[in-house]
């Protein structure tokens, strides 16, 4: 009997190990794959040669420099940033869904996205398209969550619902401010930039963008992966979590903080990309169930893969780049319905 | 040494008192039935004992330790809670739910390990729901769900189990299954159980089965009566607390065993 139990446990951890290995391999494979996608005509061998000489720089370079630029300076950083953004949005969506005990919640629930949108619009109006956009977007994203949080404190007897309400109020205030910013923006120079930012894009990604956003995104992601099991317990509701011995206020604050950092870090470099933070966690639920011990890391990995693939479509479908927010909704929505139909909502 | 000691506990929101000067003691292996009309503060009292609500004045001691000095984790290692209505959200499996009883023994950034899984399996086995282990608990019936909650409380390895109306939504068979499970746990594991209930007959059930049972009727912020169910649950006391006319009948099941039963007749104006 006891041996049986141990075997069972080992079997389970073996299955988990396979999932963990897939979690790492899939995004790396997606990044590798996206090096081969793009408008600049490069053959399979060209790309392999670029990669080989970047690993082993001693050999003489017998191809034009532009190859290097396209593969290593444009496609690679873009794919890496895509992975970080998609993973960050999806993991915080999963965390928020557990925390608010509501499967319809997404990463933008506390006003992160609308705060970031307003920050970006303001920065574009004041300073034009430069690095200030990033800092304003990030700052206002944090500000929006802080505001939601304080609104949630007004009426303490049902803090979770108040927090969600705070998020709704703050989101609509910042959406109104974004509309106002668009209304007063110079329609020839600034307005198009704002509009494009709002639709989300990874175009013109440089390594600089990765260096800026890697700090908040990795703090958020690592924090959420560390606290993942507590999210299970928190999803039992405040009273039960407390009775089970969880310091529910501290655990909630840490979860909200980490999810906010990951989301804010993502949206401030990529613009508004909807759907990822809602549907990716659900795809995860349908694949591996609801236990956040697996769901949280799986969401990150699936989000990363999804974003990379969407971005590949965005830059290869038609002559111009299609904004990411449009593609995530167009592809994510129907795909989600297909999944619901196929799994009959299992895991929901 | 009393296991749980409540001393002159007062609780209220703002100026409104809900509980006033409540004092009682509970021993190991005892069943304490908290009875009272709707809104009399039963759940509030339970929340105070679990440290979820803080008393206005008075003290609660758990094995001689002041509850207000203990953190949630320490309290959860001694007191487990079986909720009345469980709002089901995500379809976790039964095993995942029971495992949550181990939260009190894991740090915030830990996931439960092999030892925790072993205790979880054991708790599932003791309650007798091994066949449900991998089922999503959102698909379970009310009775099965209640047993899962009891298994989770067992996994918590606390010596006091607090139950808020554990049989409210259950049919006859499931009520009895829950009662028999409680009885077994108290007898075999010396567990103490503090339960709030509207089913007064359950107090008789435990007493008739030879368990150390106390019944307390909560009314107007304090215990109206307190003692053995036989004495406390009289037509006079029940009539006064619930404002009803009632009859108590003795039914002899066999020569050793007689079961008391309360029949509510009509309200008193």
C-alpha cells in the first residue's frame, strides 16, 4: 500500500517533469522558428549560417551584413520580447482569475492596461515617440492599480468585490482620459502614433526594450511562480483561506503586486494587447486542469508561444504590419470558442 | 486543562453588541452544539474563536494560549474549519482541495511536498471518499462535498474542528453519513468538535451515542441555557428561545436505546 502510494507520487512527478520540460522547450522552439519568418528573403541555409557564425565568430563571414541585422537585430529581439510580453500577460491573467475567484477576469482587471494607455498617450503628446512613452506607460499602469487598491479599501466588508469595482471605475476614468488625449492630440503627427500604440505592436523592438522590461516582468513572473500554490488556497475565498492558515492580506498584496509588475512591464513596451490574459489561462485550464501549481507556469509558457506566433502572423500576413491587438482578438476569440466546444468547457 | 476557554467575550460592530460576556470551556473529545435563532450570532462567535474577527473585550484561550497573540498559521494548526456553504469556483479535484488543508504547514512560497500528499491521502481514506479522489469537486453532491470539507479539515491535523451547520442542505442519508463521520472522528481520534446547528435533534444524536456532548442556546447576545442536551433542550427552554410551542417525545428504539425527538408545533405570538 505504502509502496503503491510512493509509486503514484513518483508517477505524478514524472508527468509533471515532462510538462516542465515542454514548458521550456516550446517557447524556445517558437523563438527559433520565428527567426525564419519575415519579409526579407533569407533562405534556410542563410539563417543557419548567421546563427553558426554568431556562436562561433572566428570563422570568416561570407554573407552580407544585412543578414546579421535582420536575424540577430530584428527578428531575434522581437521574438524574445514577444515571449516575455505574452508570458507576462498570460501569467498575470491566470493569477488574477484565481485571486478574484472569477474565470472571466483578465490581466487588465485592475486598470493596468488603461492606465498604461493613458500614460503612453500623454507621453506621446508631451515628448513624442521616445523612451518616455515606456516610463509614462509603466508609471500610470502602477498608479491605476494603486488607485483601484485604495478604492477597494473604502468599504472593507467585501474587499475583493470592492477591488474589482475599483478596477472598473479606474479603467473607465483612464479610458475617458485616453479619449480626451486623442481628442486634443495633433491629428497629423501625434494621433496616429497614439492610435498605433493602443492597438499594440512589437515592431521596432530593439534589445533596449528587452533590457527595460525584463526587470519588472521577471520579478512579477518569478514572484507568481513562487506563490502559485497559495493562489489555490486564496481562491477558496477570504474566510476559508484565513481559516486554512494563510495570511490572506499579505498573500493577496504580493500576488496583485507581482501580477501588476508583469502586466505593466509587458504593456508598456508592447502597447495594448487584449485577450492573451484571458484566453491563455483558459487554454491552460483545459489542457492541464485548474491546479495553479501547474497552471501558473503553463500559462506563462503558452502565452509566450501564442504571442510569438501571433507576431509572426502580424508581420507576414499582408504587406503592412497588422497591429497585435487586432490579431489576438480575431484569432483568440474563435479559437477560444473552438476549445470550449471541443473540451465542453471541461476544466472550467 | 480546558482545551478551549472563552472568557467574557464581547463582540459588536460599532455601538451595536452582537455577543456580550460569553464564557465557556471545552474539553478534548467533546462535542459542543451551538444552537440559536437566525441572527443570534452563532457564526460570529465561531469567527471570533477562529481569530477571523477580533473581540471588543474578553479573551479566548486555546490550550492556554491567547488567540489574539497567534498568527493565522498557528491558529490553523489547532483549529480547522468546515464551512456551511462552500462557494465553488474552479473545478479543482478532490485531492487538490484536501491538500489545501496543508497550507498551515507550508510557507507562502512553498508548494506542499511528499509528506503533505501522504497526509492528504490518509485524510481522504479516513473519511472514506477515496473513490472521489480525482473527481472535480464542483460535480459532487452536497453530502459528498461536505465530506471533502471534513477531509480537508482532517488534513489540517487540528484538534478542534469548527463546523457551521454541517448538515443544513443534506437529505436524511447524507445527514446521517456526516453525523456518523463526526461521531467516528470524535471517538477514534479524540477530536473536539464545535458546531453551530439548527437541527436540535443532532445534539440528542451525539448524546444518545455516548459522546461527551454540551448544548448551548445563544439568544440575546448570550447563552440562555448551557449544559447537557437532555437538560438544556426542554420544551420550556426551546419555547422561550425560539418563541414556539413544541413537544419532545421519547422513542424507544430497543431496550437500551431511546431517542429523544423535538416536534415544533406552532409559533407563539
